[in-house]
């Protein structure tokens, strides 16, 4: 008789325990144990508990490949889900096999957990493992089906509400409570003060601070002081909420008739526009993607949008400065080019229009599409095609945590009909769909990979580009980590190309997520370990660092509404010399619209409890010593990056901390 010792660990969630009967069968390379109930004296499976049991077997089971759990009714008690963290099996030979799980088990039935050792499908894989993987994927494909979200946009999980999601895609109870509290606390002040019901214009911009009188941050205060300075306007293209927009300008576009004479007063006598173009000091922010986007009706009034072009110059002081703004794409007498030498309010309003356009592109393209929606396609495809024993599943699973719940919530409450976008943003629900489709048409693989994106935009030599500096260090650390994992589990390029689960995974992402757009350059298959490493780095970076860069500072940069109005109530000016402070107040969002937008960005800037900073793997997925060593090396690199960022910020009045690994959430979870 052989005795196998078990350690069964329950999750720490307050409701992780179960009243149901749990039984187990050990499945080994040489046989199976008899079904045995896991039952000690007293209550089993308390939150955070490690319960110990023994399983007897008449024969040696060999290597333990799978544990099969049975969850069955316990008398009159209703069914209750159980969060199983892991199971550890110690054999009579003292050999230990680990079975990490970290998932909810709900309902009655059987549930199989494979041994924690990462495995790719090859001819030598045990039939037992193959059968378990097939069964696991068949089950998960039933709970994770695709549906079309909007024409031309990536597909999404088939769920209309968060209650339709699998328990393993839901927030923890701690995070749910925290998120609810944040929502209430964000809304309560503006509601009590009457801002959300006031449809009038602001009488004084300084009154905006009264919406969140006690929640302003150091950076949001600085923004309110510097928002109208040209240096700060340019700074935001590098280290603001959308550091993905600026690109080097080698030739002035034909529809933007700026010449040496136009900007000579700004550039000074020592240089010319042509010289600065040749020296690589001229940059462009072009919002052509917004041209003709349908606009929203708010408070019964049609709202307005622009598709501006903004020319920027790197000055001898290394500042990025706006030197010319055209508010629409077609040049003409009624589409003047605004300059820093114009009247103060003319130039101020032109910059406000650019910032309003920046709000739309940032929130819908850089934030929603490039992080939230892409993270969702990675999540659903991973669940459908990579079993928990697959090394790629183990590598990227921490980066997919809670994404389906926050996205499902957003589709209903934020960007859905009558949601917060309809209440406060010029493009509204209808415009979001159009803008997403346009962004998908022009999407490239380079835009998703930081080193390629920086090179494609020609901004690798721009000074004080902290998003680029910090992001590249994180990218390189991730790339090294991903490469180590790939080379450990895939001994050759051939093993990559012949992995059926991996190839099905990337093919479905290409089809359902990137809509089979071959012109994008996005892979639909992998032939080499180098290709796989780059793709995995892109996935990890997208779900963590890129999201942190475009999400974490929303209240910092958007709390002061004139810095990025969510909508505009008057059309763009068609002539110079007509703008006044009063006309700007009449153009900016109404009080209730401002308050709604501020409530939204305040909520989205607050990561609820149950956080997982980048590199902090609380749930162990890899059990082998070598991958665990790679994880520690990755964590050490992230720690070095964090210290470097903190040291730099000591000398900065306006700090850039959004890519400090200690502040980067591992996944898109807010």
C-alpha cells in the first residue's frame, strides 16, 4: 500500500471556502488512485488554509500527471464556489509534484488540474496530458465565446453584463467592494455640490477646482497653473497621457501651408523652418483620423469636433513648442493657421481645440483600443487555445487578470448607449465605433511594439522623453524574460512552428482581434523563437506598461478641464481676432458635462484594492527551478528600473512616475 501526502491550499478571498464535498483522484503514469473524499475533523478549505490529507493506493502510480477533483452536494446546503490555489502531492519516494491552479471551481462536477511543469504538445507527451488539455480547452471554449462588438472593431467576449462572465474573469470580492467605493466617492462630492445638474457655462475657470476640492494631486495642481504655457503644451506630447502621437516631420504636408515666413517670428532670426526640418527639429501631431466623425448631442445641444494639425519645434533649450496650428484638414481663408504671435485668446483657443482632439484620440485609440480591447483579445484567445499547462499561458496569464470584467463594465456603462461618453464626450457612443474602425484600418505591428514605434515616428533622439526612456527599459527587461522562457521550453525554431496550440492561439488573435488585416504586418503564425519572443513582449507590455502610461495620469492631466476638454459647444473659429475669454467659456463644456468627465477620469485613475504590481507574482504558475530563476532576474531588473526612476524624479518638479514598475499594474484591470 502506497501513501501519498496532499497539501491543499485554499485562496485568501473571504468567500473562497465551500460547503460542498471535495474528493480527489490522483492520475499517474502507471495508474489511478481510488476516489477519496478530502475530509478532516472540523471545517475544511477555510480562506488561506493549507489542509493536509493522505491518499492510499494499492500500487505505485508513477509520476503524478493530473489530479481530478470532484465537487459534490453536501446535503441541504446550497452549492458554493471554492477557490483552489494549489495542490501539492508528496509521493512515497518523497518526490513532490505541484499543481498550481488559482481558480474558482463552481457548480458540481469533475475538474482536472495538470502537473505544474510547463509542457508543449509533442509526440512524446503522455496521452493522459493530451486528453486533459483537450477536455480543458473544450470546456473553456463554451464559456468564452466571441461576439462582434462594433463594425471594424476587434471582437470581444460574448457577455452583456459582468454577471454573464465566468467566476474566474470576475473581480475578487475585495476589488469589487473597493471599485464600488471608488465609484461612490468619486460621484458623491459633485452630486452634493450640484455640479452634475448644472447645465450652465463656467463663469470663472478657477471654479473648476471646486468639483473635487480635496482630491487634487500635486500634478493636477501644476497642470492648472501651467496648462496655457507653450512649453507644457509640448511637454504633454512626450510625457502626458498620450505619448504615442508626436512624429518627426520631414516635409510640411501640402494641406498645411506653413512656410519660413509663417513661423519666422517664433523661430527667430538665427534659423529657418527649412533648416529646422533638415536638422530633425520639427514634429507633427496630425488628427486627420477625427475628420468627419459624427458628433454627440449633450444637454440638447449639438457638440463640435476638430481635426487639427499642430506643428511643433524642438527649441535650442530642448523644449517642444507649438509653432503653428490649423484646426481642420482643408486649408482656406476660413481655416486660418494660428500662431504663438497671435492675440492671446486666439492662440489659447487654438491650443484648447488641439487638446480636445487629443482627448478623443487618447481615450478611444491609445487607451481603449491599444490597451483595453487588445488585452481582451489576448485574454479570450488565451483561454480558448492555451491550456494551463502551456508555458505561454503561464507567462502571460498574470497580464490578463480582471480585464474581461472592466471591459464588460466599460462597454455598458462608459462607452455604451447613454453611458458616460454619451453624457460628456463629443464623439459619444456612435463616434467611438467609427473612430475604432478607422484606427483599426491604419493599425500596424510597429505601433504595438515600443522600439519599432519610436523608430517609425522618428522620435528616438528627442530629449526628456521619459515615456520612451522608462518604457524601453521595461520592454528590454520583458524581452529578456520572455526570451529566456521561450528558449527554455522551445529548444528550436521547429518546436515553435510545430506547436499546434500556440499556432491556433496566434491565428485566432489575428482573425478575431486584428480582423485578418495582412497589411498591418501583425503575425498570424510563428516560425521562429525570435518572432514568438517579440510577440509575447508586445502582449506583456501592452497589458501592463502601455496601459499604465495612458491610464494612470488621467486625473492628473484631465482634472483641469481646459487642458483637455471632453467636448466643445461652439464650432472652431473661422477667423482671427474674434476670441475673448467669455467666448472661450461659452465654447468649453458646460458645468455638468465637466463634472461628469471629471468623475469618470477620477474613477479610472484609482486602481481598486487587490493590486498586482508588475513582476509581483503572488500566484505561482511556474514550478521548475530554471523559470523561477528567470522570474527573480526579471524582478531584479524591474527593481533597478524603479530605483532609477525614483532617483530621476527627485530633481523634477513635474515628475514622470507612471512607468515606475512599483506603480505599474500587471494587467488592464481598471
